[in-house]
C-alpha cells in the first residue's frame, strides 16, 4: 500500500508508520490520536481516498493518504460501506504495527456519514460495523478525517 505525504512524497506503509512514531516522539508528553477516514467521489470512475492522520491534540498534526480508483459504479450504500471497510483495513494494520512496536496511541475511525442528508439512514449500520470491529468512530460533523482531509484529495 502506497501513501502520499504532502511534504515527504510517496511512502510505504512502514515508512508512514515510522513517520508517525517519529512525530509522536518529538513531544512524548503530548496527547496524540490516530485518525483514519475514507471518502469517495463518483465520476467516470470512483476515486477512494483514505487519510491517515496523526493529531497532536491542540497542536496540529500530520497526514498521509492513499488513493485508488474503481471502474465499478456502486450505489451510495455500497460506497459508504466500502469506505468504512477501507478505513477498517488501514486501522487494523495500524493496530497490528502498534502492538508489535509496543506503542500505544488512541485510534479512531472517521466516517463520511451524518444525521442529515443522504447517508442518515446508514449511520446506525456503519457505526455498528466499525464499533463491532473494535474501533471507536465519529460521524459528521465531527468526522473531519473523512469529510475534510480525505475529501480534499478525491477531487
């Protein structure tokens, strides 16, 4: 899986993980959150962007993203569940790497669904899927990882 950093360019997942640990070790007394969020944009093909953000609470953060294109046209429901599964995949890899390294960082998934709009009927199901996988999640308007960071790179 190839990630892009706005400042470092193309990185592997292992390099991204190293960057996250290095960033967190700069100020170990601060609180950090790892955020994973995915958004998609439907055009001739569907663009899916998964953002991985390390947030130093109250002091900014860094982010990385991966982008993939899919020729298959999905319904909104299918796209939302696929977005959640892409986020869960990255979150699972992170959890495994954190466990192997002995590091402990809070991890949450940001979903591109909300109580208003076209996705309101999907909120309970998607949140249940993510929570059932063992991860806390946020929905709009608090899910900036998906609705702001990932969304920026789907265009």
